[in-house]
């Protein structure tokens, strides 16, 4: 059975692609982008397969 770990990160308005590419290079896959809870900007929900 595949096990996953999850990561939530804020996405700055001026460089969202840069942040997503950086985490993608670390093996994180984007699951969803949603408005930030405080109403300023967005957050990205990411996952990757657990290695241990």
C-alpha cells in the first residue's frame, strides 16, 4: 500500500511558479491550490510518496 506525506505552503503573489517548481524538484506533487485562511494570497497542498 502506498503511503503519502503531505505539505502545505503559502504561495506568494509575485512568484507562485517559482515556489511550486522548487518543491516539485524535491519530489512534491501539487494536489490543490486554495485561498489562504486569512484571505491574503493562496496556499498549496502538496504530497509525495513516503520513503520509510
